[in-house]
C-alpha cells in the first residue's frame, strides 16, 4: 500500500494524514452514484455480511409516488381555456369529437385528445385583381386576375376585396383541405360569372352596387354547397375601369354621355318650369273668359229685368218716367265728357272756369252735373231741349256766386 493511501496504519503522510489526493477513480464515482440512487428509492446497503442484498419495499413506494405525480401532471395538462370570440375543436385520436364555447374546459390529455382553437370573429380578407403594398406603398395590379370579359365582349379591369369569417369550425378544419385557397378560387370564378352576364356600361356606371350584391350572394351559395364553413361578410369593389390602352377613348365617351345627361336634365328642368306656367296662364284665361261670360249674362239679365220694371213704371206714369230716363241718360253721358255747356243768356265774359282742375276732381264734376240736373228739375220754365244742342242751366248757388 502506498504511503499516502487513505486508511493506512503507518501514517506515513507527512501532512498529518491529509496527503495530496490523486484524480478520483471512475469505478468509485459510478459506485457512489448507484448508492445515492439506491438510497433515494430506499434500497441502501445493509451492515454486516448482507451488504449485497437490497430492501425491495421502499423502492416500490418511491416508484408509485413518482408515477402518481406524473399522472397528476398529465391530467392537469388537459385543462385549456378558450378566449372570447373563439371556439375549441376537440380531436380524439385525430377525429372530430366536439366543439367547445369560450371559457375553461378539460379534455383527455395528449395523445388521446387534442384541441384546435379557431378564431370565429376574425375578419379575414382576400384580394382579387390587386395586392396591397406595405405601409406607404401603392397597390400592385395583377392583370391575370383583374382582366375580365363582359357580355357585350368588352374587357374591364376589376379589383375586388372579399371579407369573410369562419362560421363552422368543424367544417373549416375537416371538410376542405385549404379553405382560404378555395375561397379565393370561388371568388375569381363568381366574379367572372357575374361580370360576364352584364354589359360594360352597367358594370362601370349604374350597376356597381348590383354587381357587388350578386357576387356576394353567389359566393355564399357556392361556399355553402362546398361545406367550407365560411361566411362572406362583405364584398368591396375597389376599382372598375377599362384597360389602360383604351382608357382615353373611354373617358371621352363617358364625358359625352355626361354632357348628354346634363343637357337632358337642363331641358327637363326648362320644360318643368315653362309647362306649369303655360298651364297656369291657360287656366287663368279660361277663368277670365268664364267670368266675362257670366258677367255679360248677368248684365243682360239685369238689363232685361230693369227694362221690364221700367216698362211697368212707364205704363203707370209715362211723362215722369220719360223725363227721368232722359235725365239719367244725360247724366251718364255728361259724366264722361270734358265739355261744359253754359247758358248764353246769363253768361258772363269774365267768368273763369278752371277746367283742368275740374277734370282732376271727378267727384266735384259729378256733383256739379247733379246740381245742374236738380236745377233743371226745379225750374218752372224748364223744358226738354230739342234738336241737337243741349243747354245746362246753372244752379241757384252758382248764379248767386256770379
């Protein structure tokens, strides 16, 4: 035995038994590790001659404890939480088992069951005829998807965006291999079908809303028949134009149509302004004519009635009635005349008559005529004039003023 070997009785170590130890023996290290593992599982060596036998009972207990912990961890690994707006699809050995709503759930842990969480509220979209660039970059056209043929054999450039959601997670995961690719192919097919059934002017002008509605309806019907589990929520027609090669000519044609519509609207506005006025004027003239007719009829009936009444009075007092008719006739005639007749016998050369002022004061002239008539009626020697001349005598007040 070496002089520095531990446990030697000679104590040949010059440092008091703590001599310099060499590198550890590999076999000794392995043996120590085995002893530690045996102690952990309750399999330590016995003292005495039974050092080669291990105790079996405590070892089984340790294995059972570890197995229980592993089983507990495995069971707890089946707990999962589905967030709001999502649904969980439970797969049992890869086949569909059930669909779970948002909230905490438990499933048989892997490898028996697995859970696929699908977002059913996320708005996905697919672009047809263009691709959106990054932030601050313009879109890139895709002519292979955008160019389509209309019913009147014209080519249009269509750019469309389709927004969709997952409506059935089970069908979304199992019935279609790649739902997003299927939706894009369905969108292209449906767009070409709808555009091919309409004319170019209808697609580019007044029929844009109708085209979008038809595309959405046909797309949803097709996806439902495919059982893709997708819901088309919105369809946006980003742009619809003729090809670049004919855009200039098409712009001129559009301007011409717009001018036509503008002139047509102006003509209709003018017609709507003139026709009611003409109808109103015609109705006014008709009403005036009807009023004139009624007035003439009423006047004629009144004259006839008056004549009958005068005839009755004339039969009762012919002389008085004749004189009264004469005076009334002269009054009506002289009222409209601008000449004044004066009795030449009692006339005065210095008499001044402001005829211009008298003509302006028609009531005064009428009063003057009535006074002249009353003076003729009251005069004792008055008599009806004869011949073509007419003499008007002044009243008493006028003679006194002279």
